[in-house]
C-alpha cells in the first residue's frame, strides 16, 4: 500500500513515523485518530516482524516432536506473512533471516511428519532451529538428500515473493528499467519450474536462484549493469 508515513495524532499532537512503528496508533496516548502529514505517499510493504525462535528452542527437550514442529512452523509462517521488502519506497535486500525462516517452515513440516527421520535430517533441522533467527543458513552441500525438496521449495517461494516486490517497486518508479524486464520474466520462469518440481532440484540450483534474485534487485536499485550481468549469467546457468 502507499501511505503517508509521517503521522500526527489528532488528540495530543504527537508526531511519529508509521514506517518505524508499523502502527497508526499514537505512541504517546494510543489514540488511533491520526492523519498523515507528509506530502508524498510511499509504497510500504515492510512490516515490523521479528523472528524469535527462543520459545521454540526451549521446547526441544520438553515437548513431543510434532508439537515442536508445529510451533516452529507457526512462528515462521507468521514472520513470513508480516515481512515485505519495500520500506518507505525503498527496496530492501532479500535477507538470510527470511530465507532461513522459509526453509525452517518446510523442514519442520517434513521432519515433524516423518516416522523415522535420519540423524542427518534431525541434525539439520536442529541447526536451522538454532540459527534461523540470526540469519544462519546451512551451505548447499550440507543439505541432506531427504530435505533437498524442502530447501528447493522454500527458496523458490522466497524468490517468487521477492520477485513480486521487485516488480511492484519498478512499477512505482519513473524509470522503466527495460534492460531488467527480461531478467525479471526469466526469473519467474525458473521459479515456476522449481515449484512444479516440488523443489526437487540440487541445493546449489536453489542457491543460484536466490543469488539471481538478489543481483536483479541490486541492478534496479543502483542502476548497476554489473549486477544485471551477474543476474543474467546465473539465470543462464539455471537453464543449462
């Protein structure tokens, strides 16, 4: 949505930034009677979501596996739901916390439903639980074979969401970015392909998809031809 981020409370006169609080309620008197005071509306999809898995980690030795998995899934689902990438008109990077949350949601579902997960799968799951909220992502060569679909699907969904935000951001700009539009379309094609495969691709392929999406964002944010070239090279690699 496009909003006037600087707000003024009609009851007490306090001014604050919606972009910082994510709320139209006055931080001083909690009144919801406020008006936007800046002249320009800006696109804002970024929420104030924070991924905190502390309570989930505290359940590891105290609760059944299915309840632990459900708690992790719900925490990640809510974080993803409230996360956007356009902050007061500025396009944010696709960060590692978001990627790790997407993956943990998928991995928790797989391991939580499994009657007999392997040791490697359980250790991988626990490594995500330990570090996802700090943006710690296991390397592609660490992904167990039984979880590579979870990784691939998670990254395809992340790239799809980020691609949509890039497209929205481009639409809001005065420039048309014609050089990037082909890459944007090709990125979408690869996302569809990986999702059609239910994420069953090599983890390095999923990583390349994410890197291409990041390069594309860099290209349009900074008008960076080198970043666009890196994006295209990675997309070509995905087509091989």
